C-alpha cells in the first residue's frame, strides 16, 4: 500500500443531508447534546411510531446489555461496542446497534439493525424493499428464508414419500403373500416386540391335520384356497392385539397378548379346532380338515426367550398329534 | 436435468392439461407416472423425452409448451412461493430485469446443485433491452420468456418479447417496454412468506 502523501479524509468531517442519512441508514437515531432525539430514520420511525423527535433517548430505546437506562452519557461510553437493545415500543424484539460520538460533544449517532428479528419486524411493521438500504443484506436474508422454507417443504415431502414407501415395503416383507397374515419374519418381529413389552403372553402353534391329503387329491390351487380360508378363520378368532403368522406349509402361530390362563387358552384352542373342522367349500368341493394345537406360556416376570417358547409350543403340538390329533396341549410352564 | 425443472414440467402438464394427459405423456416418454422428485437429479434425456412426448400428445411445438410452463411458474397459485422469490428481485419491473444477472447466483444460494445459465441484460436504446442467455439448455429461453411475460403482468407493465437465435449457442430475448404503468399489477409485500 502506498503510504506517501496526506491520508485522505483524516481529520476532516463530512456533512450529510437528512435524506442522504435516510437512504444510507434508514434505521438511524441522531441524539443531540441534551440527550433528546433530533432525527430518526424512516424505517425506525415506522417501527417506533411517530413523534420520536424531542424525546429523551432512554424513552425511545432500552438497552438489554448492559441493562441500564440509555442515557447519552452511557451511550458515549459504549462507543464501538456492539449493542443489544430494543425499542420501548417493541420490547419483545431484540435489535442490534452501534453508536458513535458526534464531533465537539454535539451528541451521538446510533444506527440500528433488526438482526435476527428481521422476519418478525417485516411481518409486524409490513416493511417493504424500500425500507432497507440497498447495501443492506436484509432483503437477501429474507429471500433466503423463503427459499429455504420452499426447499425444506419439498425435502419434507420427499422424506414423507420415501418413508411411506419404506413402511409399505417393510410391511410387505413381513407378510405372507398367500394368506396375508405375518410370515416367519413378521412373526419373529412380533414375538420380539411382545417380549420387550414386559407383558405375559402365550404362543399357540396350530398345525392343520389332513391338509396334505387335500393338497394331493384336489391340487395346489385348492390347497392355497384352503390355507387362505384357515388363516381367515384364525384371524377371526383373535383379538386385535393378538397376532397371527404362518411359518410353514400348514403351520400357523398365534400370539396372545397378556393372556396366560391355561383354561382360557384351552377353550380358545378347542373353539379354533371346532371352527376349522366345519366343512370348507373350496372350488366347489367340500373339504374337511382339523387341527392339532400346542400352547406355551411366557408368564414372566422376565419374558421367556421367543425361540425357546416356540420350541415348547412345538413339543406340546407334537403331544397333541401323538395323542390322536384334533386336540389342545398346554406345555407345562418351563 | 435438475428435478425442480422436471417436476415443474410435470406439474404444469398435469395442471394445465389434466392427469390423463400427463399419464399418456409419461407413458410415451417411458417415465414413471408418479413422475419426478423435485430434489433429485435426472438424466437430461428424460426431460427431452417428456418434452417430445408432450409436443406430440398436445400437437404443440416444444417452445410453446415451455413458454406456457414459464407463465405457469409465475401465475399459478400453487407456484406462489416462486413468484415471491422472483419479486424479491426488485421493487419495479426495471429493477427486476437487472436482478436477472444474479438469478443463477441466487438460485445456487438455495439449491446449490441447480445450474441456471448465465444471464446478461444489455440496454439497446430507449425502452429496449436484450437478455442474453449463454450456453443455456435450448429449453431454457422459452421458459424464461414465459416467466418474463408473466412477471411483466405481475408488475403491471406492458412488454413485447421476442426470442432470437433459439437454435444456436447465443440465444437472447429482446424486451421492449411499451408501458410501465399499463395496469395496477399484483400485490407483493415482504411479509407473509409462505408458511413451511
């Protein structure tokens, strides 16, 4: 930098007309030597209300930090410090400011900015493009706020659509496409949730008897229709809070939430068997099946491991089959 | 091509010509009928395919479809957010025209991967200007022409617009201001930003 020659502007002052001040700093306050407001910029006047001129400074603004009355004396001592303050007309709207002394003790000059209160100020006082200096980044900031809001809205929509797609993909992955009840994966998730809930629960394994024979004589299509019918029957005999899953060809599992009374479960099992034993019409042919059932309980306080529980239910089911099918066995609490 | 442009085209075709038209165009262009996500980017060929299919289905030249798209972007109520963002450019139509120099920069502030072509406004004479679009995608200038036409309405100004050099690398829009106070124009206030 060339430092030769007299420094330009040093020791000299410039005079600016009121309209020049308004254009450059539409939120200025000029305070006279007596501490009264001499002039206020048009945007500030809009925010603080008319009749600012002649008022003592401490009645127009309130300092937030330091929280003391904004006397001329104090303001002059705060020269060069970033100020936090508000208009007494808008106490809930923090503003930023900077004060400088005027020459020869003739008062002080304060310039204000809405800072982060910008959006609030624009809305409350209906400020326009002309209320900001052309050099002020306020309008760019407002633009950015609106652009960001539009982009965020679009991103939220995208996230919601993806979330919906994920949820339906997850539901499909956990559902048996033939019978619309849970598949093995869905059942495992159900059992994990049930064990985590801390409530006692029962696992009922249902094996359709004579299903293979029907599949062999009437064909796979008839077998599929029969499975759909059986799944609907099982679903219909459960409460909303219970779960139904299909874990193999003709094997279903029911999960009963907060129900571990062996007599009640036995009755439910019997009812299921009776219901399944009623003749089922499949493709114009009458089919008769039955079911064998094994039940295992998780009575707590600590939940039984779902894998072990399924194993116990399976053993009880085997008991039912060995004892002649079409019956219910409750596993002895292990 | 950025999803915002693809999505705008899709919304315009759907709103202006109906869901069936969009479904037929999407089918012909081999695009999923659910269409484009505004915040993703797609191969340029997809945009071209949609435009070709739309031109064939609607029996309308591409440039005309694109100009209508530009008008739709400013004047359709569902695009109010975009109209507001453009109105931030200036308090009057002249300030708005000069703000177009910064349009690509402004767009990048909000959507960093949205590439708009460089725009330069030159003054040709009294009330006559030329907006030069350099290295723009050929579809850009007709859209901009539609936007300018609708923004002139928005400010209540009467203009005449012509595109020159549409097929070449130096496309430009000639703007002749006929009446700066032709109509009252639409209201714009800084407050009342669209709620998120």
